[in-house]
């Protein structure tokens, strides 16, 4: 059974949720990092976990976690995030202060359960949801939110572009125990009837304040798409594939002016600091195909993102940096190394990357391969890709497929990086598997329901739950059963050897099988 348990911190309202798996036999229970949050009841709403923490600090021009971290303060949010990972709160504070980690936590999102994004911590995953002009249901999106977090999304981005963007986001935020990210440019574009040329700084500014008041925790800002970089993407196989990037490029060319997100960046920082919104510096020039990976346009923009990272830090605003996209395996490492170098170790947040372009309908797999690699190289958060990528808006089932694929990638990276708590989970599952504790194996797995149902497809009867085989090899060929017998031989062999020794070495050695 999986059960929710809480670990308490230095004050009574720091209660950190875990999923505890009780195991059979003499095995101690295993605690899993829990992202699922409290059960959502739309009539009651979520508990406002952070309410008192925010109120105690009061309003101000710089109410950011980075601001407190730099002054040596461990906030309740930092302690909460540390307890979730089984790490020292001082490590969380130090990494935030150094800009190597962020804790996205808008003062207007008290429902959020804090977590920390940075290379020293568990690799996090983000799930994208949101309406489009073609599919515009608020209830569907709230369901995707709860479904995504049910399977382990650490943050969710609302990328809505439909008719009711404000209302959709309100429902998402009030029902979300994970930080919510947005791309405010999408709503700004709706406000000017979808014509990029009509965009203005004023419309954009009004939009970010609207979203800041609602409680958006981090915002993608495509401030690195400079006028002079746009021609660099002209000869690409797939041009500019970022929505925000293409919008800003269109604006720059039409006005022949520098990107207003870049020229007004300091004003943005002042606003973000008042709410503690984190920047997710958008990669508007990311490659959208294998052919375009690591090209001049992509790396020119990255240099600008490095410059903007340092400016945000002047204002105590937290920053992460977005990365690609479509990148074949041999070009992945350079992406992390360059980003870490150029952006002074600010956390990296990548979309995949997709390691090949040939598998539409399976891009959760093409991209989970790249995500696992880039995570192991030090990327802090992985943005999922669903099987619907390039084909249409993901539904609830696609959201689950994407989240599970990315939980696998993130955990595989945690193991490779040696996060202190990652290994325990694998060991517990492997032991259960080797000891034919089938129920424990199911309950410890990322998707217990599917594991159980796949097993039961061929062997549904109750005795099969303790059987020393499954239908893959059958009883006679079960290598793990044979391994147990080998162990017995070895143990008996040792006993016999001991007896042989006591007998003066005159016995012929024969293993005893009972
Ligand atoms: C940047 C990435 O965001 C994803 N994306 C954009 N809009 C949505 C949406 N409404 N729902 C889910 N994913 C979306 C696409 O997968 C794109 O590749
Ligand atoms: C990791 C990640 N997630 C979302 C976006 C926003 O999308 P777009 O750049 O297409 O507007 C992005 N740039 N990077
Ligand atoms: S996902 Fe579809 S709508 Fe979006 S850029 Fe690709 S083809 Fe265009
Ligand atoms: Zn793509």
C-alpha cells in the first residue's frame, strides 16, 4: 500500500508530504518524494500552506527567496524544500543565494508546496497543459493539472491560448499545489487580436501584472531574441519553432526595433521582485530539428540569456534558463556545458531534447532519451514532451505518458548524479522483485496500476502474487528462481564444506538439495 505521511520541520506548519510504501516481510517502509499534493476539492480549494509564511514577511519591493537567501535567512519554503529531498536546509539556502538553484514561489500562490530546482537537487520535471483555439475547456485543463501532478509533475506550465485565458489560469492556480509557469506573451498577443505587430510594452506589462496578481510562480520571457539574431535563423531547416520566439522575431522585423523585452528588462525585474516571480529566460531561437542543433542563432541567443541572468540577479530575482529542443545525442553535452558557463551556473530547463526527428507519435520517447542524458549532465528541470508533440493538443492520457516518461528520465539522471536518496528506491524495488514480493514490486513502481494489470493479464489468480515466476519465462526457466537455488547450493555447500573440514577432509563433497 502507498500511504501519505508527513514529516514535520522546525515549526508546526512545516509538514512535508511523502508517499510511504509499506513492504511485506521485515523490510522497512520506503518514503518516496511526493508531488501529488492534497486531494483537490474544487468547492473547498486547497489549504493555503504558505499563507502565514508570506504574511509574516509582509509586502516589499524585494520579497524573493533569493533576497532572503543572500541575507542568510532560511525561509520556511527553503526548509520545506530541503526536507522533501532529505537534505540540509542550509544547502538549499546556499544554492539559491549563489543563483545555482531557484525556489519558484509567488507571494500570491499560497497553495503551492515549495520545491527547489537546481543541479544539486533531484531533477525536476514540468508538464505543459493549456487550452488552444481548437480545444478550449477549463475543466479539461484542471483535470490535466491534477492528473499531471498525480503522476509526479513538479511544476506545470499553463500555455493556454484559447478564449478564457484568465479564467483558465485562475482555476489552475487555485487548484495547484505545484508552482505554475506561463508565457505571458501568449495572452498579450490575444489582447492585440493575434497580430504580433500590434504588441506593445504597455500591453505586455499590464499582462504580467495581471498574471502576477493571480500567483504565477515563473514566467517565460523571450528577451534573448534580438533583432540582429533573427537573420541567423533564416537558412535553418525548421526556422524558428518557439512560439514566443517567432512572435518576438516578427515584432522586431516589422518595427525594425530591438525586442522590447530586452530593452525593458530592468523594469520587468522590478515587477518580478515585488511578487517573487522567477524568470524562465525563453529560448526563442532553439533548434526545431536535428539539422539546426547547436547553430549560430541558438548560441547567440544563449549569450544574451547569460547577460540577462546577471541583470536579474542585480534585482534579487531568481532565474532559470530554457534550453532546446531538437538535439542529437552527440551534441547534447555541449548544450549544458555552454549554458552553465555562459549563464554563471543558473539552473538549466530544457524541452527534451528530442534526439531524432523521425518518430512523431513517439516523441515522449525520442525526447526522454535526450532528457535523461541532459539531466545526468546537470540540467535541473526537464520539460516533458508528450506523444502528441508536433501532431496536436495532448489529452489527459498523453499527459500521463509524458509525465511517466520524464519521471523515468529524471530518476535515471538522479541515479547517475548520485543524489543521496535516489538509490534507495531502486534497491527496494529490486529486492522486492528478486524475492517475488509481487505486491511490493507493484506498489514501489512509478505506475503501480499498470504494473499490476500487466502482470495480471496472464496470471490473474491470487497465488501468482507469491509465485516464483511470471509468464515471461514460466516456472522452469525463471532465472531468478534458479538464482535462489544457486544461493541455496552455495549456502549448503558452505555448510558441507564446514562439515568436511570438521571430518578431517575425507568426505566427498556433494551439494545437498532438499
Ligand atoms: C514549448 C512546448 O510547449 C508545448 N505546448 C504548447 N502549448 C501547449 C498546450 N496548450 N498544451 C500542452 N503543451 C503545449 C509544446 O509541446 C511545445 O513544444
Ligand atoms: C522548456 C520550455 N518550455 C516552454 C517554452 C515556451 O514555449 P515557446 O518558446 O514555444 O513559446 C520554452 N521556450 N521552453
Ligand atoms: S505544433 Fe502544430 S501549430 Fe505548433 S508550431 Fe508545430 S505545426 Fe505549428
Ligand atoms: Zn519540435
